[in-house]
C-alpha cells in the first residue's frame, strides 16, 4: 500500500532522487498547518509512491546528473549552468589565486631587472664619461707639452739665426757691436711631463665589479661541462715536424671552438736557456743543463712565449703537457723577463698576466698575485679560448671529455701573447690543426717583453 502524503512530508524525500531533505525532516508537524494553502497544495500533490520513487532515485544516482537540493517545496532542484561553472575545478571556473600570484611575481621580477638594467646603464655612462674626461685631460696635457716644446724650438731657431748672422759679419767693429746686443740663449727646456693615463685608476672598482658580473652572467650562457658524444682521443703528438690534432668525432663544444683554431709556435728568442725547442718550434722541453749563454730578451725564469700575439677577435689553441708542474697563460707585452721575489714564474703574479698552474693534486688560477684553487686536471690536454671582444680567457680540459676548468674575465686593452712555464723534465707541445690560419688581427711576431 502506498504511503500517505503526510508520511511522505515527514520523511522529506525528494520524489525524483529520494534524497533526504534534513531541513524539512526536522520541521515540526505544526509547520504544515501554518503553511499557506497554496504551499500546502504544492507539497501534498504529485507525490509518487515509494515503489516508483526507488527506480527513479537509482537512475538519477547512476547518471550523476541530478544534484538534489531540498527546498521549502520538498522538490528536487538541478543547478543551473551558471552555478555549475562557479564550482572550483570546472573548465569555466574563474582563475584561481595562483594566476594572480604569478602575475605579481612576474611584475616584481621585471621591475628588478629594469632597475638592474638602469643601474648598469648609469654605471656604463659614468665609466665612459670618466674615460672621455681623462682622455681629454691627457690630450690637453700632451698639447700643452707639445706647445711648450714648439715655443722652445722657435726660440732656439731665432737665436740660431742671430748667431749665424753675427758669424757672417765681415766688419769686426760691427761684429763687436752686434755681439753685445745678442740676447741670452733660451733656458734649457727641462724634462717633458708625460700624459697622465692610468687604466687601473680610471676603472677603479669597476674592474672588479665587471669581473664579478661577467662571472655570474656570461658563464651561464656558455655550455660548460659538455660531455663528449663519442670517443675523443683529441690532439696527438706524432714524430716529425708537426703535432697534429686528430680528426676523430668530438663533442659539439670543441668542434665550435675549432672554428677559431690557431697554429702557434714558440719564440726561440724568449726561451730560457734551460728550455730547448724542437719540431719546428712547436715543442719545448726543460733540460737540466743550459744550452749556452742567455739570448738578449730571453726570460730569466723557466718560461717561453709564443711568436704570435692577439689584439682583437677570438682565438683558440690546444697544448699538451707531459705532466704536472706547468703553467699556461697569456700576458701583456710589459710582462717582465726578470725574476722578482721568490716565485719561480711570474705568470699571473701581477696585473699584466693571467695563468693556470697545473699541479700534481690540483690546479690554480692566478691573476694579480691571487690564486683560486680548482680541482685537479684529469688529462694532459688543455684548450685555451681567448675572446678579446667579450674579455674572457677560458681553459678547458679535453681528456677524457671536454670540461670547463676556469674563466678569467678582464678588460683586455693591449695585445696578449701566450706564455708558458715548465719544470725540469717537463715538455709542452703546441698542437696544430691542418688548415688553421692566423687572422688579420693577429701579429705574427711579438715585440719583446721588458
């Protein structure tokens, strides 16, 4: 027998999905009496029997389309499209707070970079203005000295003409009279004052700042520590006049470096008398017995430089060492050839040179007398990449794989020449690549160092 309408009201069951309506279930019976007649009629009509309600509820639950909400009418309510889209996770739901946070973060980062770019531009403008001001002062000082020299030369010329005219005088009486009127010769000019131009003073702390910034930013753009994709035997030493690099497959980084490969040779006039060159000046070896008296311009230290120097562009070369206790680097022409202090070499000991010292248990990067200790070298083949445009000198270990060792960042303002130091019994070989040529910006023969 079907339940009565009063029983259906007390159970507050939706006739579409049989979902309980707690609010109506808790309503007292007298609430129906206070309900208006129209509402009572709505509540007490069209209520199906329980036997027909159960199949409807099962179908509704299976389709998951009906989300019943009990209302005051006790009827089932389906949410509209607007209310459905307002639920979290719906495809049409409004953006979650993450999007707003991401926009805020992007705005903050953009602002930071804008401030950084503005600060860098201000420092650049200030540095260029300072250089221009110093250049103007130095040129003004040089012009003043030039004018002083010119005036002195004119005074000497006038005095010379008077003396010459007096010497050409035939009459002795006239000679005596005019000689008394001859004015005193010009005073000695004295030493000329050279223009005041000091790069270190012009740069100040900017040099260190640029070095730090380049180390933080530029090295991230380079592909450091790129493993070789194939077996890389690298440059090999062969008997005969040349030490050639191998043509076996290699990693992309080293192949890219080879685009600027330079075939270098040692300068025999710069070699210390304990160092002997061979293989058409591509190999140097340290011997205990000196080869004879020191040549003019040779190093007092166990060092040798290359016959080539570079003042612009990008250049790459590879050096094979027979063992540790060697130093590879580059230097300005003013690198002294005399021993200073207790150091056995002067590569990286001052502001005019940069060097990588290979020791038995580690390697050290030297510049301006300061050393940075680095992990030990795995192989004996080292690549040196000199980029004068960006001011970078980078060392690579090439065995068993291509790996970045260290990068110097500097403002190279003068020609640089490769220079080397090696201990007794050690050998260094400049590896050659067939077809590599020196670019127009390089100098085939370097000028002697001090």
